C-alpha cells in the first residue's frame, strides 16, 4: 500500500489555497470601510431634541472624506452618521443651546460608536 | 505566478533515486492524484476564467454610466444646445423670468486667508470665515440655486434646465445604506421662510455607477428630475468642461449651510487652487448642507454666462488644505445633458 509523504503534500495544498484566495481578492470590490456614529441628543431635562445640526469635522491626516450634507436629529433626537476610519470632532448645534464638540475616534476594530449628548440652554 | 507554481510543484513531487535518476511516483497513488488535481486547478480554472474575461469586461459598466432610482431607460441627451470650443464645450444658462442678475465684480487679488493654515485639516472653514449671506435670492444666479430637503439630509443643488437639478451623488443616494432618497423637495432661491418660486418635488433621482456601486468620491454627482418646470421662472445655470488645468479660475460657491439660520443662502468666493482629473480644489468657505452647490465662474466665459465647472462635495480632510468638488468632465457634462433631456 502506498503511503503519502505528508511533508510533500502541503505545497500543492498551499498552491491551491493561494490560487483560490487570490481569485477572491481580485474579485473583491466595494465601499471603503466606515464606522457608524449614532446617538440621541437631549436637553437638560432628558427630553429628546429634534432639529439639532450634527456634523463631523475631520481631524489630522488620516480621516476620510466627509460629505457636506446637513444631518439633523429626528423627532426622537436621534442622528446617524457613517464616517471613514479616522479622528473627528463631532459638532452639535441648535439655536438657543450651547454649541458642543465631542471627539470621536473611528478606528479599525469599531463598527459602531454611540454618542448620547445633552445640550445646555444658552445663558 | 502560475508558471512558478507549476515548476515548484513538479520539482517537489518528482523524486531522485540514490543514483540521481528521476523517479516518478506511483501513477495511481496519492501524490500523483494530488499533482493531477493541482495542475488541473492551475490550468483549467484560469483558462475558463480567461475565456469569460471579455464578457466580464463588456458587462462591467463605466463608472460614469448613469443610473436612476426607477431603473427606467434613459433618453439620449440633446446636442442642440451644446457649443463646442477648442478644448471643451459648454451649455448656456437661462436667467428665468427675472432679469435681475448679480453684478459681476472682478476679483482683484487672492485672499490673504488662503495662506493661513492654522485651521488646516480641521474643518471646511479655511482660516477666517468669510461667507456672506445672499440677501436677494431672487437675483440670478442665486435664484437658480435650490435648497434640497430629503430623508438623506439637507443639501444644495442648482437648476440646469426647467425641471432638472444637479447636485452631489450623496444627496440622492446613500452608498452606506445602499438606498436612494425616498423623497426630495427643492426650494429655488429660498431665503429663510421666503419661498419666492415655491417648491417642487423629485420625480426621478439620477446618479452614476461609480457612486452608487463603489461609493467613489470621484463620481460623487447626480441629479433630480422635478415634477414641475420651476426653472422657467427661477432660471438655470450654464455648465462647461475643458481639458487641462483650471488653476487660477475665479469661482463662487453659494448654498444652504446647516450652521446658519435655516433656509438662508450663503456664498464665498475664491479661485481654483488645484486641478485633478476628476476633482477641483479651492479655499471657499463651506459647511455641512452645501454639498451639491455649484462651483461657478465669476468671470464671463464666452456666452455660457454664469457657468458651473464643478459640484461641491466635501470639506478639508487627510491633511489637504482645500475643500473640493467633483469636476465637470466631458462624461459629467454628457450625463447632465442626458438627464435634463428626460
């Protein structure tokens, strides 16, 4: 009976593996990885604040393009942004309330960042 | 790469005897079977793939291939209004029923703030904020600039025909959630609560494959077909493409930023600082909500009148000191002609 030499089997297996892997890689395409940044904005009493302008400002040299779209919180005070990997300063702005900035790091291991924000009335 | 694997596998499987002769393995054994299967994998499958390649290439659409939210086939664009010039082409704008127009003021010197890099890489206000409010939004071309409200977010657009608005691709299609805006409403020349031309609703949304399938910011542009010919009153922009550098062209950006009183129009003037094949870079101050704004020339260009050369898309990022917009290339120009003809 013929007994295979396992020391010599690994190479063809590796070759086949690389062949299929490279096929998969070259077929891969799509949208750059992004991190979801979401949360709820409330007033000092904890009530949801609709109509708050929320905008991520890129910081440093690693952040990706941010479309200059105006995202406002909905009736439940909720907002959702999808940002490329990088560092951002999230701005929260509503007339009659103090402006707030919060730093966010959208790093590779994260899929979602939750920012629950409380805005104070302007004095 | 495949040839390398062939040689390596063959040399690895074939053995040498003690005398140095080559010994083939048992033809029905494990190693021979493995060798045969490996060679088959490395020849038949690549050949099969190669035979499909021309079909795949043909099926793969150009990133500038237009798409719409209803999937309906598009009529070809009209070439009647296109004026060909030596290094490009333009389509003339229309001032609408209102003959008032912004007085052209030729800029005299570059803005000193362009040299201030203290804010570089942090926001789309570059240096000091020099945006000014447009008080008379019924004067052309401000009348032809529209605020866009949709479930994707607040944006700006600009009329390119009686019932067609040009804007950024991300204002009509969100590639992160793979969805078109479910509704969009536009307000030409809006000034706070004043709606001098009323509003119009989107009937069809357009963009291109490069944006909807790949989210490639080089193809971040689109358009909206409206349910009324609101542009006949509000007017519309001309637009043009040209080959070569556009550096030094004086331009203006006017739109609806989200950090100002809701629905007010703000503008800022600068010049093209860098030209890329599909992007233009400038130091005009902009903000969230101004995506889709026209980047239009302040100096008259032939008969084009107020002539757009790019669609504003994003602010400063990745250490660049300039904001940027999608350049109107020949392909973008042809798509605008096509969309306005639907």
